[in-house]
């Protein structure tokens, strides 16, 4: 038997992974649009709280699944057990082929764009900085789990301090700008758009499930990290939106093209742009590192059970990491970076697929309770079944909203994603017989040696 993952992640490490992945650059990029959609301060703070609570219901659902099945791969494991090998395969395929490398490329681009404003010795440094971010952070994660998690912890702590600095600047603004609530202007379409964006900013609350096999004391720490990490992000997001409102008011938030810079200018006008650029760079790097760390575990799980990707299902004895999964993931991410001008849009239209698989995982809670009732469940969902039903309903809403959005704005992007999924079905169809034979031989070996 080859080397398997070791339990090296503490509770603090696990929380840093969640917080570090969720808080990328989204909070700075989408806040003005959310503010313009939600009318006044009550609507703005309300939609962020609602999004956070929906994310928390998802984290609670994943807590039951991850503690019952503490293996690498998260959704891949749950959907394979609930619905069969082909569903888990499609999830792993979609993550490997487009979703995870696309997320990594997007965050690398955000880092590069802001890094170029700080130091740009050549004319077009953005692709160079983005490439370096992917290559260097992948290398760090290859050479050891400790190196990867220490990098994550450092970046997460720094970005959290940076957010608190922006919060302090906003609340130190001399004249509060909060105006009375203006909720009468909220329309169903604006509410839908605001919720889509807010839930995008909360994306990542489920990431601990992918590395469950590496968590120390998983019966307790998986639940704690999922809940504590999500609650920390809710708190930080509410604070920073309150600070934006205090410093700029709803009208100022809605019209701002650099909301964090405008807020920080209240206390340090001469250095605001540079400082905010540094904070956003660190936030984006933390997200890139976390996505690299957890994403490689999905590919590892896929490769450990499917012959067509067997080369991904190995754990390096020298480094104690899934080296091949990390390398392949980086190569696909770099390929996306090369064609980013036209392809990044396509990544954004993968959202319907993401929410469809989220829905599958939410439903798997019910399926697996019935299908495998004797499996030990160290944690059972609080408020079940209402909590799980709320999460599933949110997934249905987000799938419908993102699908109709993609279909109306740029259907070619949605078509590309559908074609990739179909390609996954084709690959599965032609390789599953060989995989089934391999499993059969393995079962015979177990019987002979048992």
C-alpha cells in the first residue's frame, strides 16, 4: 500500500483554511453592487447577514457528512456513496477540468492586478505575477503539508488584521454617513443579484471537507472549524460593511469604484491606495494557497478510485503530499491563465454546475441517513431536517438564478461547461469497465487474504 494522508491539521490550521479561502478579493469587488441593489443600510447589512446564515446552514450540513466520512475528497466521497460512482466521478472531473483551476486562475489574476499597481518594472506584469503566484504556492504545497498550512495561517492572519484596519479606519471617519433605510427601491431582480454576489463572497465554507483525512481529532475539530470559520467570516463581513456605511454612506458605497481605498482615505489619504493594494494582494494569495491545498485532495480522491486518473491518486512518501495532483492542477491553472482574456468568463458561468453539486451534497444527507444508518455520525445536523432543507432550497435558488443569468448573458460559456461535463461522461463510460474489473480483482484478493 502506498503512503496515505497524515493527520497534521490542527483546529487553528483548519479555521485558517476556511477563513483564508472565503475571504479573497470578492468582498472588495462586489460590495458597491450589493449596496446599490439593497437601497439603504438595513437592506445592505440584512443581505450580508442572510448570506452568512445560509452559508452557515451549508457548513452545518457538511459537518455531519465530513465527520461521518472523514476522507479526502469531500463532495466526491458523499456523492459517490449516495448516488453511485458516476456522480462522484463527474464531480471530481468538473473540479479537475475547470472549476478548481479556474478559481485558482481568477484569484491569481486579482493578486497580479493589484501587485502590478505596487511594483511594475515591465509594461505588462499581470500575467507574470499571476503565473508566479500559482507556481510558487504550488511548490510550497508540494514540499510539505506543514509548509502549505504555515503559509495559509500567515496569510490568513495578515488579511484578517488588514480587514480590521479598514474597519477601524471606517469607524474613525469624522462624520457618520448612515442614512435612513431606503428599502422601497429593492426589486426581486436586484435582491436576486445581491444574494448571488453575497453567496459568491461566502464561497469556501465547505473546503474543510476536502481535507478531512488530515484533520487531528476529526470527530470534534471538523465541526468546530466549519462553524467557527464561517462565523468569523460573517463577523468580519458585517463589520467591514458597517465601516463602509459609516465612512461613505449608502450612496457613497454604491458609486465607489475602490471602496476600501475610499474608506481608508478617511485616516490615511496619502497612503490608502498602496496599503489597500497590499491587503488585497495578501487576501488573494491566501485564497490561491487554500484553493491549491484543498483542490489537490479532490483530484487525489478521484485518482485513488478511478483507473483513468490513477496517476493522481498517489501520496508522495518523500514529501507527504499529493504531488501529481498538485502539479496537474497547477498546469491546468496556468493553461487557463494563458487564454484568460476569453476563458475567464467561461469559468464564471460554471456557477450552475457548482450549485448543482452543492444541491446533490445537501440531498445526500437524507440519502445516506437512510442508505447507511449504521455509520457512526459523531455530529448530527442541528435543527434537522429544517436546516438541511433550507440549504437545499438555497442551492435550488442559486442554481436557477446562475443558470438563467448565464443563459441570458453569454450562453456560449454555459455551452462550453456542459460540453466538458459531457466529455467527463464519455471518459467515464469508456474507462469504467476497466475500473470495475480492477475493483473486482482487488475484492478477490481481499477475500483470498481475508
